[in-house]
C-alpha cells in the first residue's frame, strides 16, 4: 500500500498576495522589474508554436528570454548555445554535445543549455549535468526539469544545475496529470521548493543554489505575479506567449486562410485585427504541447509514444510589445503594494494568503 500524505496543497487560483502595512514607494516606476541582466523574469517555453529561429530575437528585444526548441536543427541550436543564448536539447543530444571530452566546444562565451525532458526526476539528468560541469566548469549554464517534488531541488543543486524547472501537468497543452495522476499543486510546489533553497543557503554550506523557474499553468498576468511572490526567480510561459501576434504558430483568419505577413497589423477596439487600416477579422492559431501527437510529429517526424498533450485553438489576443508593456506596468504595481523595490525584495517581502471558495468565486470573474 502506498503512502497518503494528507496535507492540503494549493494552486495559483487558491492564493492571493496581500498588500503590506505601509510602503514608502510613492510611484510604481520606482520599482525595477528586471533581473541582473536587464531582462524581465520571463522565459519562453521551448515550444514550436511559441518560438523559433525567426522570432527569437524579437522576444529578446522585448526583454524576454527565448529558448530555441528542439524542433530547430541541432546545428542552429548549438550555434545559439555557444553564442551565449538559450537552446533546448533532449537528454541524448545533451550527452552527445556537452558531455564529450573528445569534441569540446570552443567558444569564449558562456553556453546556455536546457535539458528538455518531461520527467525531470531521472538520475541520468543529474549524472549528465555533473559530467558536463566537470568538463566545462562555470562556462556552461544548465537548466533542467520538469520537476514536481520540492526535495528534488537539493539533488539538482548537488549536480551543479543552475536552473530548476517546475512543474508537471500544469501546462495548457499538457495532459500528464489527468492521464497519469502525477501532479504537485504549483503554488505549494514553488513555495516549498523555495523553502528548501532557503534552508540550504542558511546552512552556510552553499554559495550558489539553482534558480527556480515556474513552468506551466499561467493563465494571465496575476498568475505570474503569484509565482514570483511565492519564490520563483523566473516564470516560463507557453500558451500565453503563443497567443501573441508574433508567436511562431501560424495565424488564421475567419476563413482559415494563413496570414503571411503581420506588418502594419493592429487590434482594434472592437477586438478585430486590421492591417494598414483594412479589416482582417478574428485571428486564431493552433497550440499544442510537445508531448501531444502534433508535438511528437514536429520533433520526430512521427508519433512515437502515448500522447500526454493536446492541441487546441487559441485566439490571437495581443502584440508582443503591447503585452510586455502591460506586464511591466502591472508587475511594478504589484511590487509597489508589497514595498518591493526590486525582484529580490518582491520574493522576500510578499505575503500570500489562502482564499476561501467564496473569495475565489468573487475575484476570478
């Protein structure tokens, strides 16, 4: 008989950030919503309906960290990684590219690599991270996941992994939880993982611990604020970014005709899209998880295993610049409520409460 841990866990929808007692912040512009690199605390999900080689630099220009997905050729991904940018790799690709003494990569830049697997609890991930670290030292920056157990953070830290990607089953294109029963409610997962980190740092034995990346289940701006307040350093978005006009997913008009160019395209107050003043109408796209049938075909040329993802039609809701502009203003506003001048203070000072069912019904309109 298995164990049953009778503890209530929470998701984004169950919690709220409360304002501090008082703050000396008079204007939200006094809050800095950027990390030490001058970037927003946001990653694109490594999905081919979100980011590709064509819009990678567009995300960067809007201060979002893009991660080139595995559907892009291995050669292009290696070029990105060795040029100091993020790219995703399968477990076997990572071993072949970053764990071989015989074919060491020559670059003066730091290399950024995501080990992109559905199950981040595999021992092989830890073994390969250690091996790569032994070869390249601090020259390589490693992200791995996905993880749905707070205690795994300690194992990732021991393996020298720089970023831990949480969670499993929360993504808009993911069916893992209803099909396998595997899940850890995301709000509790972030908070408890951050508690593990704090305990490690307070022990004095660790000078460096992995950054926390909350991945999946982000419905809107408020969920990003909650993830950061709960302890995440970064938030990774899939369907939210796929809904941008400039995402990698092909866009369709009313007649299911593909829109070839987005130049001069704007969304009117009526919700319809216009191109140079001419009505285009509603725009939509098809978004899918990389474990779906469509995602497996995109990665491997055919469906290779039981699907744990889905495909769904989404509305194109905003331009990238418009969304980012709103996000910056709203993040600054949220930070000002908790007396946080920067992102570190936001994680440290924010206080969250668990909502009653009536509260959830009243605020989630």
